[in-house]
C-alpha cells in the first residue's frame, strides 16, 4: 500500500471519535449522477464542507493488519464526509462511517498519510497513490461494520468517480 506498509488486508479503527468536526459554512460544488434508461446523466450538486481537527490526546488512528503498523490522517484539514455519487449514498446512512471518510479525504487532500510502527509514534508522512487511498476507504468502511456489498459499492464508486493520482506525478 505504501513504502511504509506494503500489504494491508484488514484495518482496525482505534479512537473512532478522536476528531472534531465543525461546519465551515462553505459548500463545494460536485457532480451528481443518475443511471437510468441506459445513460449516465450528470448534474451539479452542493456538498457541505467541515473543518476537521484531530483530538491531540486520543487521535483517530488505524491499525493495519497484517503489517501491524499504525496510520493517522493529517491533524487539521477539511472533509465533505463522502463525496460519492448519490446513487451509492442511498446505501450509506448519513453521519455514519465518518472516520472512514475523514481518513480518505485526508489521504486525497495530502496525497498521503502518516505512518508509524508504534501507536505513540513517531509518525512519518508517506505518499500513497489514489488506488491505495480508495482501497483503504473500503477497508475502513468494512471495519466500521458495513456489509461487504456496501463496502464494494463505496470502493467502486470512489475508484471510478473519485480523484486519481500516482505517486510522484
């Protein structure tokens, strides 16, 4: 998955409430999609933006298995809590899976995450590509109790409609 940790099969979310969200009052325009009558129809829609701040005492952290390393998002940033197509949003209750989207949005914004072999650090920034970020989102959603079909739908949605980048490009 990264230079820090190459094979991740499962994640465990430690301190899932280890962050605070504050509405910014700003909205981001995105695309909405509707698949019907054999055509994909697109339109613009708004998504609320939130400021994210990790709890310094107990930050949101992932434990990656089987490599047994830890991963954290950036300490401060923004999120829209899942800019996935509306046709997939129907499978996900709003305000659920927030930690997964916070981590994924940080990975997309920074083009990487912070990794450590120890829970208490030190954490080092490691670049990851979009495939790794999207796969990590799917694993996080599964760790939060999503059904495999929901996990697959979320992963495929961000894989096809989400941001795409390669390391060093």
